[in-house]
């Protein structure tokens, strides 16, 4: 698969960082400084993304953020948990993630939000919905490209 022009886009919240198990996350994330920085990693997904990077895959974190402070918190989180990551795109909440694809070839999104997956697929890209039973690893290894 590495021979094909392949770009792997990975959502952060709910995929790499454990947003869903954070108490009162929806009420806190827009205003609490440091909220995103404090999120615990979803270890199996973080480890597999690190593995993909080490294998030479083009991996980009593509994450929505409510404001500049959250942008900073997310980038600091990525520096700690994915230090080898070369590409991160922080966009605003409500924007279409497919608008941020800049590569030709095969583009795959790993996201926990069904709408983001559908939007990505509507542009002709591949998308995989990540949840507790469907990790990045199981989804990636099951892809036919």
C-alpha cells in the first residue's frame, strides 16, 4: 500500500484523545483552557498511528477546534503523544474536513463522527468510522485499496 499515493487523515478527539469519557466534555471544551491538552490518549490508536508513521506512511491529524486556545492545546497534546507526526491540520468546528485534503491519490479518514465520514466519502475519498470495537488498526488492516 505504501507504493500508492496514500494519505492517512486521523481525527483527534474520540479517536486519539479520549474526549468521550471526559466528564461534562461538551460543556467544558469551548471555554476551559487546557481542556484538550489534558485529555488521556486512546493508547491502541496512538500506538498504531506511531507505527504507521514509523513505517513511512503519510499521516496527518485533521482535527476540529473551537478556538485558538484549543488549537494550541491540541498541538501541545500531539507534541507529547505523537512526537514523530509531521502534519497536523487544525480547523474550526463545523467545517468540512474534506475541504482540507491537499493530496491526489488515495485519501483515508479515520474519524468517530459519522457525518465527517460521509462528507469525506461524498468527495470520493475513503473513510472509516472508529469506535471502541473498530480501532484504527483493525480498520486499516481491513482496507482494500
